[in-house]
C-alpha cells in the first residue's frame, strides 16, 4: 500500500517560513541537522528509513525553510494499521528537529499543522511517542483531538545489568553513588532469579542468526488479534529488519514441532550511553498467557546469552507481567528504575481519513492503551 505525494504539496508560506515536502536538495542539510540533534544518521540509514519505506512513493519529510535556510525537519512514517480484519493508513511522527538558530519560532506547531492539513483526507490517524516536554507541546497544538497514554502503564520493562551506564558526570553525585550501590544488589538478585527460572522440557528454543520472516509470519498468522497494530507481512518485515548497522538475532520456541512463539533481539549502542538489547519483535501479538511457558523458555535463553549488554529492554503487552518479572525485568517506574529511565507517552490523534461509518475501528484507534505496539515501531523515533 502506498500513499502518493498529493498535487497540493507545494510550498506554503507561514510567517515567512515556507513549509513543504522534502526535496533531494535537502539531503545534506537533513544529515547534518540529524547528526547535530541525535547522531548516527548515515546516508545508508537515511535511504533505508525514508527512501526505501514501502508505504510511500515520496520521501515523507516535512521541511521548514526561511530565506534559503533550513529551519527544521519533521519526518513522518506512513504505516498500515490493522484493526480486526481492516487496514487503515496512519502517520507516525518521528525525529522532530529544529535548528538552534530557528528555535522559539513555533516551527514544531507550523510543521504539524501543515502536515495535518496536507494529509487530512489520506490518513485515519497520526500517532507518536513523546517525552513529557514533547507531550505537553503536542497536546497544546490539538488538545481537543489528541488522546494519550502513559507508557509506564503501557508495559515498558527493563532488565538492567549495569546501572552506572545510565549515569554521567552531569548527574547528581547521589544518583551516581546510588547506581554504584545498585549494581551488586541487582546482580545478586538477577542471579537468584535466573537460578529459579521456569523450564519446560517439551519446548525447544532455536537461535537464528538472521531474522526468519517465514517463521515470524507463520506464528503471527496462527494467532489473530483485533487490537490495532502495524500490519505484519513480508513487505513490512523485509524492510524493517534491513536496518543498516543494526544486528538482529532471532529466537523461536517450538513444541512437538510446532513453532509457538518468537522474539527478535536488536542491539543498540547510543553515543556515551548504555549498550542495549531490545526485544524488538515479540510474537504472537495475542495469546501471551496461554503461551507463558514458551515465552519463559525464550527469555531464559536470551538472558543467558545476552548478559554482556548494560540492559535488556522490553515493551508492549504481549508477554505477561509475571513472566517478565520472573526473569528480572522490572517496570520502568518502579524503584530504582524510575531514577534512570525517562517517562514517555503514546499519543494518538484521529484525522479526516477515518471512516466514521465503522465506529469500532474509530473507537479502537483513539484508545491508546488498546494498541498492540512493540519496538518494531517504537524504535523508529
């Protein structure tokens, strides 16, 4: 499914800023500003994320320009959202960047309002993940339409091996000292939990050094969920796991020759930050309680093989809380994790492309806690 660039995508002047879609001449400015704001944007990564995206036949980046200077960029990702048996197109807001010389000019609002007007009829909703300052800004722009949900209640869990990796010299001395104290205590607790981990001799866990799309689709198609989620198919997986400079390892769990569950682990290293193993994809998206033994065996294998990173991170509402807790994962807002992990929210805003004749789909989309999201989508930005 591809949503084309519309004929109305011409320059739009707003308070001397021209708001428009990205053009090839903007590439160098985008790479420079991205590396200034976030770091890690190579030409190969840019091509994968924005040019090879299978759901748009143009580069979906909004540009704010004034007198020939780039003021900011607002990339958006068109993604197919499946609700029950229906699929609608939605826009994920990611990677907002405003150049330091153009801040406090309302560019976040200008680019969002232009995107909303430009894409109103083509998309059912827009959604984003936001820290607290961004959440407040988004709610102010369209507070009568945005709905949001605290990701602390959206089941984000961390298994931290090294608390000191989350602190720098800029943190208060008390927090730095607390991280050093927490490390040996946490290490002992994790060792005890790993010794007591649940096992099931009927389940065989297999490690795959590359992502097996066929296995993922086999598991996904067996267990249906009506909750909103990015549509899983070969097109999505082949693009998603082609991310440059990112290593993915996959684990599948089988019982009597039938694959019951799978987890894809992605490894990440931020600049001067902790090394991370993300449970990027967890399948099936439904049936977690019935498949508790399979997920437990998968986590046992993963935590034993991926103990060299500073932390393992999981999100979504697939694996039951009690199983995550049994394997050393704690909710982000529990002590002491809340001292090291930033809060964030999941926000959804309906657009004009939403078919109001299907109230069930509309109700599901505007209910953020009901979305079934994983790091497959969240790590886009």
